[in-house]
């Protein structure tokens, strides 16, 4: 057999544990990097798909009055692949009026849309049916409330430049996408009214043309035509690339029509917003994924470095027997090749398994995931060369007989210890954290109206410095404790070591460099696992809070002014599984000329049905804010946007215009500004008002509650099904549950579904921690088998040998666990603070996954016990061989 064959046979026979350990380390590195790459690819593709699905109309192509419709349609087909297309007419009217209950109600200016019979089927998200027929003359919900009309009533349209006409109402609808439906096309941002019109009527297209084609000839400025287009969605998976494709197609269309039409690129605008979410996915990868990969790399290097003394002796023996430097390096290269190829096979297999089990929603076999896997495999092979071949080359070059017999771990201070790099790094991290956190920075920079995006990588400095500085400081303190604190260490070990406590403490002091290295590696593994678990658990808990904020409660029943859900409050409260039910009024009020959502509630009892977090209010104290609102009947909480727009101060008189149920006219109602509401259940994210329901009912003459919030003790989906049966006879009433809200809001990375990433990282963490504790401890002890064999040969009993082994194991485990846990909690707090933009609203405290941490601790303890037991049995069984140095 050749020298290489005998060398490899010896490795597999006598060094199999260390060889397998290195393969596992390389494989874990490859698997983690490849799986995280799959998450990045899948999250980007998922964000793109959800963004596309959220857009009701991809393009709104507005035609100039003289434009040729056929020519524009031809240009559309040349610029992109059109899936569906519907023409829509827009006409301005001076007012709308109706007679009801002996009084005449008249609105201000309004808009009348002309839709084909196919429009609602083609773009179902634009119009939501409330009551009446689905075709014919349809009136928007707020307009119906302003005019106090129902199906069968007559509305008069005051056309511009022409006599008024009357139409008969067939149904009442809601326009969920009114902001985009009535957007000003081709007008610079801020140059046109941002709020949609308050008064809207929908007419069949034939009737619209009959009524408003004459107005277009008299007042062409008051009538416009649009083409609502859905394009083919064969787009790149990355949001930025998809946006670039759609934006180029829109520009191509505008170039083809040569000024006869303008494009409102709704799809491009949505993808442009999603770019920020995609960058947050990259940020989470860097914050949460790379530390795990770095830990796996360090573990691999530590495993191979644990045999440095034996490797030096083996190389010296080879040199004595005539082996050249090149022959020694070729033998080391064979070992590196085995570790590299074995690690690649293991890593690719683990990555595939992780993608299937832990990332079931990931998109597999895409070009991006293949590239990530190939890159991770190449990096893993490079790691094997760096971990095995480079140390062998360095040792072989400087090999002498004296060096071969030198004791590993001589007492010396590293350069970073002498320069106090650990203290400097921690100070830099503290200053950077204070500076960035206090200045209201953003980790992801996505300026409005700019296609380019960037990540503020400076924000990474604080957690990185905390991690590095904390580990280095722990290394310094542990080493000092083992060297100078032998008396205290002996006292701590006396229950375990008994009369040998002083000897064991002295032994640990002499081995302090090796023990400190193992303890630090355990601390790194524990800190990664703890910080990842805390952050991910907090994130997922906050995702539920965000969903509850959006939905309103576990189950929310939403009606309208004409069909309020509060009518069924007793029946809804009596449903099985319902803990509490609270009514919520949802009206509209004018602040100046701005129509805003107004919510009326019972401040003292609303928290019974939904969580009202401190972060919802500017003062950060939800109970105090609600109590103040309860004490002042005419008090009102205002959104931050309204406070800035109207320059409000606490205590200011705020006159709102509310519609009165008696005469259906808007009247001025005085309120007093109490505070700022940043968020509120079911409220929009921009402008809204919160007031007392009793005062609102008195002033408006209407005590109906349009919304009912339900807190459940069972699955919200089951309660929602029962609630739908209760309100099935009420037209336009909808029921939503927490689960559906979470699915809806997951199109934004402020609520990106991280459960796949969480499962992936926590699974790797729970493997890395036992490897760092058990495997490293076993390999370190195995390097000192001869020392333990000497103890056995000198007559040491099993319990005396166990005192040395168990003491070293417990010091490494407990010391690394305490340091790692403290560091992990600190890192989690820093990450949550730095990544505030991910949370909506920010969490009030960390969510601790006690069950997972218990499993993690149990795995670490079990691996330590197994390592100590294995080395103890090995030392007692092979005394002669170990004494001979074999």
C-alpha cells in the first residue's frame, strides 16, 4: 500500500472522530449558507408575487381628448403583453342631490364613472357590493350616507354646462381602492388633491356615454377616458428587477403613443415600494444568518485546531522517517480533500432537507438557489483547505524536534489583550448604538420617488461590536479567573471534586488557554442560539400584534352606516368561544376640508375585546390615554399626520363637521384635542380620529355601531364562521379573523412571514450548540488522553478521574452558557432596537421562548455528559496505548 493509502487508512482508523467533526463543521456551514440563500430567493419571489396580486389595476392609461383609442390599444399590445383591458369614463359633476324624508340633500362636486358590465369581474378588487343590485346605477357608500339614499331612490346629477339629469339608484357599493382609482395621472406628486372625491356614482358605460359625451363637447376639461389594463405577469422574481421591467414597458408605451396618453403605473409603484421589503430580507439575512455561518466556520477551525499537538508530532515522525515537505503536504491535501468532499455532500443533503422541511414555501431549483448552493459548496471546500491544509503547511515549514515536543498552550498574552481591543470595541459599539438609535435613523434607505435603494450598513456596527467585544472580554475575564481565582474555583468545585478540588482547580488553571477557547466557542454558539430565538420569537409575536391591529381583534364584524354590525351585538357576544364583544363606531368627519375616518368607542371597555398597546399612543401609556379620553366626553385623539398638518396643541378646540342622522346634513361639533394616536385597531395608517362613542352618538343623533370586535378563547377562524352565519342576512357585512389578516399583511416585510427562517435558524442553532459543547469538549479531552492515562496508571479511581473530567466539562458548559446567554439577550435587545423599522408597531419587550431555550439547554447538557462519559471510558480502557503515545 502506498504512503497516501496507509495515511488515509490511519486517519479513518485512529482519527475518525476528528475527521467526522471537521466534515460536520464544513457541512453545517454549506447547509446554512445554501438554506439562507434559498430563503432570500424565496422571500424575494414571494414579495414580488404578493405585490403583483395586491394591485387591482396594473396600468391606468389616460387618453388625451383627441387620442385615437384604436391606436393606443395597438401601442399597448406592442409595448407589453396585455391580459385584460377595460375602458373607463370619468366625468365631473357640480353636485349630486336627492330628496328623502321630506328634505333635499345636496352634496358638493362629485365624480361619475362609466363602467362596462364586465368591469367588476375583470377587476374585482375595485368595487365591493354592499346592498342592492350589482349592475345599473351604483352609489358609493359615503355618497349614499351624504344623500341618505337607498336602492330605488332618485339622484339628480348637476352636469357642467348642461341641464341636470336624474338617475335611479340600483345599489350601494364600497370603493376599497379609491385612492388609486381617482389618482391624478401625469401630475407631479403634491400638485393634485391626494384624497379621493367624497361623492361618487357608477353608471353603465352606455348610459354614461349618453349623459356625458355631450358634456365632453361642451366642457372637455371635465371628462376624461382611461384604459384599465392588466399586463402579463411573466416578470423576474426579484422586486427590483420586476420593477425595472414594468417601468421600462410603461416608458415604451408612452414613447409609442407620442403624447396622446399617459400611464399611471400602479404595478410599478407597488413593486417600487416592495424594494424596501426585499432589502429588509437582506438585512435579516445579514443580522441573523451570517453569525450562524461564522459560528460553523469557527467550529470547523476549532475542531481541526484541537489536534495541533498530535499533528505536530506526526509530522515530526514523518520527517524523521525521511518524508519531504511536499510529501507531508500531499498527505494533508488528501485529508483536506476528504473533509471538503464529505462536507459538500453532507451540506448539500442537509440544505435540501432543510428546504423541504423547514422552508416548505421556498421556490426550489431556481437559478438563484442553484448559484447559492454552488457558492456555498465552493466556500465550504475553501474552508476545508484553510482548516486542514494551511495549518499543516505552516507547521511543516517551521518544524523542528524541539518544536514538535513543545507544550501547546504556553502562557502568553495576545496582542488584542495587551491593546485592550475588547474594551475599545465595546466602547465603539456603545457610542454607535447611542448615536444611531437617538437620531431616528433608517436601516433601509428607500427615498420616495427614487428607484435606487440602499442599506445603511453602519447600523450593523453596534451589534457587531457588541458580539466581538463581548466575546473578547469574556475570553479575558475567564482566562484571568482560571489563572488567579483558583481558590474560589476550588471552593465552587468542592461538592463535585471533594478533596481533589484544589488539584483540579490547579489543573484547570494550567489548561486555561484550551479551556478558555472551548468556553468562548460554547458562548458564541449559545449567544447565536439565544439571540436568534429571542429576536425571531419577538418578531413573530409582533406580527400577530400587527395583524390584530389591522384586523381590529381576533374576529371583526364590519358593517356600514345603513347596515351596522352592532345590531347583532347580543347574538355575536353569545357565540361559543367568544370571551368579549365590544361595539366600535366608524364614521367620517371633516377636519377642515379633509374627510377622515372617525372611530367612536367606550375607552374603559374596549381593551376587553382587543389589545390596545402602549405603542399606539404618543405618550406610550395606553391605560392613561384611554382614561383621559373617558374623563373628557368631548375629547378626541388625532393622528400624527393631522397634528402636523393643522399645528394642534393639547387642549386646542377642534371643530369637526359630522353628519347628523336627523337632517342628514353636516354640522360643526366641538371637540378638544387630548393626544396623538399613532395606531388604532382597524384604522388606516394616515389620518384618523378617535372619540367617545357616547358623545359621538349624542352629537350625530345616531348610536349605531358599524363594527363589532370579538375576543375569542378558541380558534378565531371557527368563531368567524359562526359569526358569518349570524350576519348572513345583513347586506354588505363582512367577517374577518386574525389568520386571514396575517395572510393579507404578509405582503409587506414589516410583517414578512419569517416562520421558515425561524425554523431554519433555530434548527441549526440547536445542532451547533451541542457540537460546540460536546464535540469540542470531547476532542479537547481526547488530546489529553495520555494525561488521564497517567492518572489511571498511578492508581486514580474512577470517581477521582471523573472529578477532573466533570469539573472541566461543567466549567466549560456553565461558563459558556452564562456568558452566551447574557450576550444573546444583549444582542437581541440591540437587534430589536436597530431593526425598529421591521416592527409595526415596535415591541414593548422581548418575547422569550422558554420551551426552546429549555430544549437548547437540555441538548447542551446531554452532549456534555456524553462527551465526559466517552472520554472517561476511553481513558480507562486504553491506558497502555495512551502511555505509549499512540
